[in-house]
């Protein structure tokens, strides 16, 4: 399954149970739409870190990295995975 599909599934499961992953466009602005608020951004970041086993540094907490499924996928692709 492509990473964008995995992210969509996760976002829908955690923030938008009224829609399906197929209904969520990759470029849908999660922040401007209000689906992800400033308060839920923290939940989004910690959840993504756990779900996709990546370390997200405080310096990486820029809203633009989490604006859409596409930007999240791009960000996660560039984020190093934790070392065992």
C-alpha cells in the first residue's frame, strides 16, 4: 500500500470517521479546513510518529509539513527512522 494511502487511512480513522480514505484527496488542506486544529496538530504528530515509526524532532513541528496527506508523506519520507 502506498504511503499516502496509509496516511489517509490513519487520518480518517483518527480525525474524520465520517469519510472514507478514498474520499480524502491527497492535497486536501487539513489545517485550513479545520479538520486538524492547532490542538489536534500535537495529536497528529505524535500519532504519526508512533504509527510510522519515525522520530519527529521539535524543529520539525512546522504546520506546513502536516498541511495535507501529500505534505505529510513527503515529510515522513525525509524523516529518519529511529535506530535500533
